[in-house]
């Protein structure tokens, strides 16, 4: 046995080198490089017991130059089987792997070489343990910061769709996944992808469903996380997009017994498996995100309720004050008109002026009542009544026209107009408003829906009239009216009428 003391400076340098970096991959590379340098081996490798635990998909190796080839480039010999010298590296109470060496330059490895490598392996185990702790702390810090950022974003007033995208996007980046996907339960007991954050086009992912009866559904709907080694080959995965992905985490989004959906974080096919630490941190992130989603939804509901209550108050004020005063003023004018006409105290012009004033007041009352109805609708929900849908179309047209069209309803439009007729009326209204927006000089648009109209043959019907005061020169006639007509003059009137 040779005396190892002459090589102590080299050993000390090797020991110091393995602890110079806290990043795990770099630490492992320092270990194999130091072992090869210390023993003058042409080949050194670290054969890990469980590469997947630390997210290491391949064994880290270091090769030293051999004799040059004909081109003058150094050769790298293939690793021998078995290695000529193998020393285990222990981290805490477990074997991390074997430090394997082969191809010593000037002969076989000696006992001195083995002693030096064992000392190096002891310090390597400490360095690996420290690197693991550091990496875990960094990962935990990133996931905590990510969860905090998601909570802040969700509570800032994002819409429901934006909130889900925020969760999916942040989780994808933290997990270094190929995609961040949100699935929501469907009415038939399955689950559907409603949100997807991907590095490329996500159109082929959105709308993908997991059908009822899928083996993975019982776990997901039961709030149990599902960890998959390879989505493409796992029999529990049944969607057509599974072939694109490899390792996957499917994490429940639930809070207080309320199941919101599932957060899926698939990596690309052949990607690095998720470690136990990553699975734990991602599961905690999903729980925090679910809590933030619930609180954000509650906050959004409170804000909508406040707006709704304010609108309801405005509507009551309009009805109780404005409409009643307008109605009283109209009654006074009608009484004055009748009294004056009977007494013969006013000429025809004054009588006509009083009549027009009464008509204008009645029109104003109708428009105020329409505004009251619009105020009473939920702020962001799609309208379900015919009256609400008409108001939605006029609101959309206002953005193009630059002013709000006037809308008047006559008769029981909600109870008398059937759904098929309502659909045709809305189509006709949409086209008439589009035509009005294209005409020059339009400053006024009046829409009337009369559910008390009668058809020429006497049957009860509904009549939609859209008038605008724009330039009629070159105007196209409406060809979709049923029994309808278009009139020129000082403006354009499109009438559409149909049986009930």
C-alpha cells in the first residue's frame, strides 16, 4: 500500500472543489471531475440509485482524453463494464449512487486510489445533501412567490376566465411544464379543458373532454391528486391529446368541500419526471390557488351585488320620481288640450303643438321605462329575455353609431313573442342597425317593437320598426323582411312583421 500523504494537497483541492457550488447538477459534475483528476482515470461516472428523485434524467459523467486519433483530436473511451473502481456515496442514511472509475493511465487502481476516492465520496455526500437542501429551499421559495402573485392577481378584480388563465400560466412556468391546463366538471359527469396555457397553439387542447367512466375521473372528482409517469402510455389517460405529453400532475382545485376543477401540468413526451418535492409544492400551490379563486369569486359577486343594488336604487328613483312627474305633466297637457279645444280659445297650431308635446312625453316615458329595465339586468350576464336581447343589440350598435338608439316596446313582448319569431326579429334588428351604421349623416335611430300589431289578414302579429335619419341616397332595401318595407324620405324606415 502506498502512502497517500504525498497526494493530500490534491485531495484537499478535490474536496474543496466539490463544495464550491450549491446547484445540484453542478455539484455532481464537480464530484466526477475531481475523482477523475485525483486518480488520473480516463473515465469517471456517477451511477445514481434513483435519478428521478432529484430530477436527473441522465447520469452525469466526465471523460478524460485518451490517445489522439488520426485527426489529432482526443479520444473518449467507452465506459468499461464493469467499472474498475466503484465507491458508494451516502447522503444521510441512504446510498445516493456509486462513483465509478476506469482507465487509469499508468496501470490498475491502487488501494491508495480507493482511499482517496472514499474520502472524496464522504465529502461528496455532504455536498450533495447541502445542494439538495438549497435546491428544495429555492423551489419552495419560487412556488410560494408564485402562489402569492396568483392571489394578488386574482383579488385585483380579474374576470373568471382571466383568473383561470392566471393560475394555469403561473403553474406552467413554476413546474417547467409543457402546458398548464384547467379542467372543469361537465353536466354529464365528465371533465372538460376550459383553459390552457401552452408554449404554442392551444386550440387543439381547449374543449377536450374526459368522458364519464374514465379511470382517472374517480380520483379527480374525489379531490385526489393524480401523478402520471407518461401520459401517452398510461391506461388511465383517454383523451386524444395525451400522446403529446409525458410526465403529468393532475391536482384538485378545491376549497372547503367545494370542487372547482383540476389543474394539470403535463411535461413534453420524454421530459424529466416530477420529483417528490415538486409534487408536494405543486399540490400546495393548487390548494392556495383554489382558495384564491373562491375568494376572488366571492369578491366579484360582492362587487356585482353592489352595482346591482345601486342600479336598483337608480331604477326606483327614476320610476318613483321621473316617470310619475312626466305622467302627471302629460295628463295636465291632455286636460288643457281638451279644455282649450272645447272652449275654442286656441287656434289649430297651438292645439297641434299641445298634441305633439303629449306624444313626446309618452315617448319619453317609454324610453325611461326601457332604461329602468336595462338597469335592473345583472351587470355582466347575457340577457335571457327578448327585451333584454334587444337592448343588448342596441347597446352594441351604440358603440359604432356614437350614440344610444331610442327603443320603445308596446304590448306584452315577453309573453306573446315565441322564441323562433324572437330569433328572426333579432336577426332583422341586427341587420337594420348594421345598415344604419353604414349610412352617412345618421344622428338618430328609433326602434319600436309592437306586440299588439295585426297582420293585413287580421291575424295577431308583431312589428319591428327601425328608423334612422341618415342619408338615403344609394341605400339598400331590406330583403329579409316578412311582409316588410323600406321607405325613403327624410330618413330610412325598415319594418319587419311576422305572425306570433
